């Protein structure tokens, strides 16, 4: 299973309607069609900060895993909301440091009209969780082997 398919199969990703469109070499891109249930305003369509954060965290994690090759949970994330997101979202992540035990990733979020709506920097644990980790439950043998190398 490809990393792109693995991230798209995450139940939370599916539930929010995210689509991870690119993953590789420390880079990832994901999209999120903004739906009414994502709104923080009962009378309009403005993405809830948690929806934007979820996209950022997922796309950032995909970029990190493309380099680390292992389960890489989020340690810390800082996000600046720059403008209200009132349309579909696109997040682009790039790993800026891939260290021995942590990686740092920058993520930029744009809406469908290419307005810059958020910037984030995240730190992910990269020395991996293997074996009995709850993140490995249900992962097929081929993917598990690739993630434990």
C-alpha cells in the first residue's frame, strides 16, 4: 500500500473528506472540500480552526513519514490563522529538518482562490513506533515492513 493510500485510508481523514494528493521526498499535499459541517459559523461557511488544523497535521505527518519511513506521531504544532477560510482548502507541507529523533515540517494552507489562510510548523517524533504500537493495528505486512526499516 502506498503512503498516499495509507493516509487516505485513515478513518478520520475519510470522515472529514480529506484527500492526500501527493506524498514523497519530504513533501505532501492534501485537499479538503469545505462542507457545511466543517463551519464554525451557523449562518455561513467559515472553516472551523480544528478542521484546518486537522488538514495541516495530516499533511505534515505524511511529509514526515515519507522520509522517516516509520510511524511519526505529532509532538507539537503551532498554527497561525491568517484569514477566514470560506472555500475548499489545500495544504502543502515540506520537511525543513529531518533529525535523528524528530522532524520539523512547515505547512501552508490556501483556499480554492489561492488566498493564504494559515501557516504552521510542526514537530514529529521520527524514531518510530514499531511492534505492538497501536498505530500498527491492521497494517498489512508489506506496509509494516516498510515502516519498520
